[in-house]
C-alpha cells in the first residue's frame, strides 16, 4: 500500500452523500486499505433519507435483517420492519464503529463537478465556494433525497401550515385540526394511521388507489436477539431466507406477471376485511393490475380510512384557497393544515448539482436531450472516474436496495483498483458498452408488469424505464461481480 501522505496527494477520492450508499462506499474503502477519501455531506449528520424523513409512522418496508449491511448485521432490531429512528441509530453506529467521522465534511453541499482532462482530476465546488480536487468522484445522493411537490394552483395562498412529509414540521400540532393529506403513496399509508386519532377531521385526496398487502410485522423478542448474538450463523440463515423469499417476488414482476393474480386476491380480501362500506371499498380498489405501481404494505391503513371523521376524496383538486382545498366538482373542503405525501423526484439523479465531463458536456443536460444511459447504473461514458450509487435502473420493487448498493460498491472498488495499479489518468466508459446495457434494460422492461398499462413514477411519460432494474438482484450481482476491462478506455 502507498504511503498515506503520498496516497492522499496522488489519489484523493470524493464521495457525495452520507446515506447508506456513501457510508457503505467509505467503509469498504477503509476495509481495502484506502484512506484517502472525503465524504461531502450537505447536512450536519449522516443518515440521508432516514435522517430527513421523520414523519409520524415512518418505517421501512423491507425486513430489518435484510435492510442492513451484510458485513455489519445487527442483533438489536426490535421489530421485523425497522422504524425510522432505529434505522438512523444503526447508521450512526456504523459510522462510529468504522471510524468514518474523520472522513466526513458536514454542511458541505456539492453544487458543481468539472473534469480537468489534462490532469485527470475532478474539481468540486461546494455551496460555500470551497474548492476540492479528486481523482475519483462517487455520487451517493440517491433517488429519495428531493421531495416532489404537486403543481396545484393557489398553493401559495393557503394561510395555514403546509409541508411535505419528507420535511415534517414538528412545531405544528395536528391535535383537533382539520387536516388534508394529498397523496396516497408509501408515506401516506404510514402518516394517516399515525395521525388519525389526533385530528378533528381528515380529508385524504386520492388520485389513484394503491394495492396494499398485509404487513408481516412483529416485535423481535430479547430472547430472539440473544440467539442472534450467541449464534451469528442463525441470523445469517434467517437473513438468507428473507432474501430468497423476497427475491421470488421478482418472478412475478419481471417474468411471470400472472403470478401476481394470487397476491391480488389476497389484497382484495385485505380491503374487504377492513372496509365494509361498498362505496369506500370501490374508491380504494385499484383498476390496474397489481405490481404496475409500487405495492404497499400496512395493517392499519384501511382501518384508519374507515373511521367516521375520515373522507377519501377522489375528485381532482382544482385549486388551493386560503382556508380550503377546492375540487373539480366545485366543492370547498375546509382545512387547517395540508400535508403533501407526494413522493420524490426520483428521475433527478444529480440535480441541482452540475456535472461537466469531457468536451464540456453537462450530464443533466445530456440526459435531458438524449435520454439516460449508463452501464449498470454506475458509470457514464464521457464522464471519467465518475460513478453513481443507486443510479438509473438500479431501483427495486421487490427486494433490498442495500444488496444493490453493495454490488455497486464492489464494482467501483474494481474500477479504482484498475486505475491505481495501471497508473492511468482516467478510465472512460466506452459508449458502445453503455448503449448495449441500456438496450438490454429497455427490451427486458417490455415484458414486465410495469408496462401493463398504468402510469407510475417507475416510467417516464413516454413509457421509458430509467428507475428500476428489470431483473433479479442476484443477476445484477453476477453482472457486476467482475469489471470487464474492454468496457473502458484507460488513458
């Protein structure tokens, strides 16, 4: 290994974001004996999504034993599905255990990256005008970092509190208030049951219903936690069982969509068991095939909607008035607080950060003009020594994103190792390798349930898939397990 001081001078690495992706990259670099890296984090603490999302009921929809690093399994999970606070504590524990804090530069939002071809270095500029240089840049900002607000006429006129679920205002009390929830996605089905007994009335504005399955959640007893500590292979076995159980769902998403018909029957029974009013049941029953949009899990969402002081409104929203939400039928829904549970801008993989590569090309502009293309959602042609974690076409609808992150980290480590051992200035992805991968993704998406006719954030308006991996996670692991030198040009 190189002398640490010389390594720091000759081969600095920049990681953007201190969420699961950026932290995982940093930990693995240290485990490989590479210490010349800095993690740039916009906030004043690690955690990413799990730091920012503090809304009532916030929890993960992947079992805790699997939604964690394979190299740092915890026996302390209190429930099968981890809640926000517990997941965030796990992340902070990992940072301290692996000595990452000395590598993190907090309150340092990167706003621009520019590649200097003659030097083979990236110039990074942060919001406070500080400039840094790096041989390799790894973006771990993720797709769930930028809240998406709806475009509704009159939002600025509303005189009461209004905020996005990802920017929850804990200074606002909902006790005895008339509350509007706009959106019925993954955050809404957690928020609504958590606030329903506090509010005087609740209006849930639904554009389209989601398929909701029962949640197989339960407490994990101290006895079970003790067993995992005493017999670590037992936890490994349970984790593996969960992984393959979830991976089998991929068969229905990407290969045999008809298998989802059985799950759809279970979802219909789930609605019927909690919703006895035929009119409300009709409102909450999707007209599209299960799996076309994200499948949600909850045991208390439907019982919350069935309460007398809750109304599900399916008329389109026309405008927001100073004290109400007006729908297309002319009805005024008077409310005191508006909550936007409207998801994230998952297609904005890099914005508002600008990334300028070879020939002065800016990546956001390039993708807007020509469409998004990458190799494995990790590397982009014309942007040497620049890599993405949780990039395009690496999202999942059936398994743990942590598994995908670890596969990507391993691949990037190989890119770094090749660059260091060969002594080159940079590695640039060949455009033909990139195009071949994107063609494969496009072709395989055609056979998935996501193309069965509904509109979702999975696809663009013209039906292109830039978000999800249209295959199995073990298949992605296999494709990224070895770097193919012929995919890159070493300069």
